[in-house]
């Protein structure tokens, strides 16, 4: 029977225990990023961001038929200071989330 070769695991292993790698604490980085996103949302034009995201949502289903280009709508959303998460959420709403088999 064929076996998948994994160097250092089932082939050419030295028998030593793997090193313990401590998990980094990203809580301060996370708090800083959350604060930055909140500040961005507070100072942007919320109406412009909402309108740009709505235009993106309208364009996303038309891309498969080549009836509407998507990149101009994405660029408009970025210029309106929409976050990557907001843009991704709009596209996920239109197309769903990829789930590998």
C-alpha cells in the first residue's frame, strides 16, 4: 500500500520530541486594531460607505453574467472607507462562503 511520506514525521525522523512553541498573546494588538476600526467608522461618511457597499452588493450577482464589473465597486467602497470585513461580508452575502469538500 502507498504511504504518504512526511519528512521528519514518518520518514527521516530523529525520535526527538518536537519543540514547545508558546502561543503569542495578541490581545493588545487585537484591542488596538478594534479601536482603530471604531475610530475609522466614527470619522468616515457613514452614508457614503453604506451607499458604496449597497452598490457593491448590487454588482456582485451580475459578475457571473459579465453584466457589471466588480472592481470599480470595490474601489468605490474602499474610497468610502469601508473595511475589508464589510466588503467581504457583502461578497459573502452575494456568493456564499467557500467550503472545501
